C-alpha cells in the first residue's frame, strides 16, 4: 500500500470526526486566548470547498501582536468575536473539490498571506470595509491551531490573483524531516523571500538581487528566532559564498547562548567571522564597523536605537532591511540625500530622473523595472515658479498618465486628473532641506505599494516613517544621490514555501518547547513573559500533552506527573531525547504519537 493510499484512509477516518464538535485555540478579545469547541459549517462538506486537518503549529512572535490588539489589528476583522490562531502549520487534505489538483490524503503547507486588498474573509471577495486577510488572523474556520479547517473552493484562485501564488503547497516524502521542521515553512518563506527581494546595483548600474556572496552582514537586535532562521538560510551556501563577517547585536545573556549554537560554531569553522556585540555597548557604532561596514543590515526589532545604528553603519550602496514593523508610526529612518548632479538641460534632467525610478514588476515579485509604474499616478511637487523645468517633466510623461502638479496649467495635455483618494506611484520632489522634508512628510501617507520617490534637488536628510518599512511592497527612494537602498520583510509567497516543502532546511535544533492543543494558552503566556529563544510547537492530535521544555529531564519530570497516554508519550519521548543530546527530531515525534496510539502522519506507508 502506498503512502498516498494510507494517508487517504486516514483522511477518510478524520473526515468523519471533522463533522463533529472539535477543539481549537481562538482569539476572543484583547489578551484573550481560549481553547473552545467549535463546528465547521455544514456547507463545508458539500464538495465545493476544502476540509483540512491540522497536525500542528509553531508559535510565531507576530501572534503576540494580534493577541494584544485583537480587532484593532489590520488583519483581524472589526467586530469579530472568535478568530482561529496559528499560521505556521502543516495539514492534511480531507476533502477537496474535483479539478482542484488536490486529493484526500495530501500533506500540505498553507501560504499565509491571502490578500493584497481588503476582503471579506468569509467569502474571499473584495470588500472596502474588509481586512488584508491572512491565515491565523482573519478566520474562524481556518487556522493552524484548530483541529479541523474549512476553506472555500474559490480561495486558491483568489489568493493566486492577489500575487501570493498557490494557497496550498504539496509536501513530499522526506525520511528525516519532522512535522516541526516542515511547519517552519512559513518563517522560512518570510526570510527566504526577504533575502530574495534584497537588491543593490552592480558596477554597471544593473539590479543585483539577494545577499551577494562574501558580503559583510549585520543583524541588529538579532538574537531571536527569525534572525537565526534568516542566518540559517544565509549559511546554506557553499563555503566560498559565505559572508565574510556577520555582526549580531543583543543582550549579554542571549549572546552568551548564541556562542553555543551549532549554527554559529559551524559558520566560524567554515571561515565566517561572527562578531557578537552587546546592544548597550557605548562603542557599538565603532564595533559594528570594525571589520568592514555592513553591505546588508536587518533590523529585527524596530526602535530608535536600531534605526540610528543601521543608518550610521551601512556601506555606500548597501541594503537596509527593516524586518519587523514598528508599533510607533512616527519612528523614522534617516536617509541622507546628497545634492543632485547637474544636468545640461531640463529635458536631460527629466529624462534621467524618470529613468532613475524603479518598481517591482508585480506584487511580491522581487524583480524590478526602471522608469515609471506601469499605470503611473504621478505627483510633481515643489516645482512652483520653475515653469520650464516642470514642462520638461510633463512632456516626458506618457499620454494618459494620471498627474498632480500644483498650480501647473495642464490645459491641452492628455492627462487624467488625480482623484482625492488616489494613491501615488511616482513622486518627484523639487527643493532641498526643510522645504523638501515638509513636502515628503505630507505626501508619504499617500504613497501606493511599491511607489517610487525622487528628490530631484536633494541635499536633505529624509525622515522615512516606519509605517512604510514593513513588507516588500514598501516605497523606494530613487536617484543617483541616494546612499543606500531599502527592502523589507517578505509576505510569504508559495514559491518560497515550496522551497521548504521540497528541500527542507532542518530547524529541529531551534525547537525548545512542545505542547498539545489544550495547553497552547499556557505555552503562549510562558513564552511571551520569558521571551526565550527558539521555536515552540503545538501538536494538534495529542491535545492533552502539557507544555514542556524539550529536554530528557523535563520530559521525564512531566511524565512522572501524568498518567495514561500522556505519561506513556512523554516517557517514550524522554528516552529518544536522552539518546540524541536533547535535540528534537522526527524520532521524538514518533515516540509521542506511539504513546497516544495515534498514527504518526509522516510514517504512513
């Protein structure tokens, strides 16, 4: 019997259970995480949509933000009373529409980002009053931390149309991979996509994508889980492509822990100089440049200190990646814009400055194109009293472009008028110093995703607000007078999820805690209060498993306090951990499942 056939039988068995009341972990209000029983709608079983079973879910630090904010969060629907948590999950297809490309028994990873425009999350249809929907934030009947899930049949096509690729991603057979490692596909995709979107320019002015081999790198406030996932990806290259230097800042305690990480020891053994720096060191700026200015910087915690450090140390022509968005919308990056070069004529200037603009080819596409956006909505600001110069820019714009040019006479020009709510794709700001800063501050909130801004006179320090510094669709500052470039956290694309599904990077070494579904609130509280390093996994099919640290001693202690399947599972897991230096593995998961007498999903054959 093939693995597909036995998983199909498991899917048949679970589909019957899915039609009954079952448990899930739900967000029910600010700071309110509850284990509740729930049912899927009867319509979920009519064959038009998908029914899924969750095997487990890893905690993500971004869960905490949603827990604090509830429906104030941009992805949580206003007025909701129950949202299923969890977006780092691995699941089994129990039912799928004909022609969908999926069948009962398929093991899948779910792409978490679902819309780049507001939608009604119940129907996956555009809704101006809706949310930017995402797994684990926007749905009652879909989340990594509920036992069973329902997805409308039209959802995969809609997600694809929004630029995120496939909603569901097949997982192949990987004899040594664990459920936990596979569930890391979402943070892997965040980081893999983030690094893929990084761009600089080569000596010929062509775009150069990704982390360039032999670069100098810096992870500011970089001791937490996501930074180490990123560094794991960076390290997954041949030795001759490794970074020459990696700076990491953090607290003394976290840095001391890092000294013992296998990842850090391996990088050093392969020739990379890993420099760990106390974030409170008064000489931190000098130490972050001691072995060369960083070519690529990730700020893993948004703060005035990390932003100031990043702007002070970045190499000319480097890339600054703001990995985490800030809660303070007025936290700024300060980019020093040099005076613009002289041009032989206004026409030459307009031609060059328009060519200097650049945009993503499409939503979530790392490739960029030169010039105006494909459907340009252009603002020419600060050009008052410079009629000849303004005319040169207007003459260079394509027929039919949407244009805003205060006090300009646009009569006779074939331009569209900018509406009051229209966002801008291309902005040219004339003037320098405080005048240019004032214009920029006013227009920044009107910028579209992936917009381009050009300070055509320069000679200012641009205050770039952090609200525009999260996700790869951030706007860009363009022009030859720009000292460095900016990219941001990736909104995971299925292409990046598939990398982990097809060729998994081992993240078992990061696993520090585990629990069953009913003990997720305890795990969430414990991890949020103590902020330990690592990954924390909830097993959906072993609901009574208490929250326990991953070590043989901790498992044995918890087993002594339990009985029945929980005691058997923990005792068996402790034996495996003791044989494997306390490292999580597929074998530990198999032992836990055996204690519960539940089929281990990755062993079905």
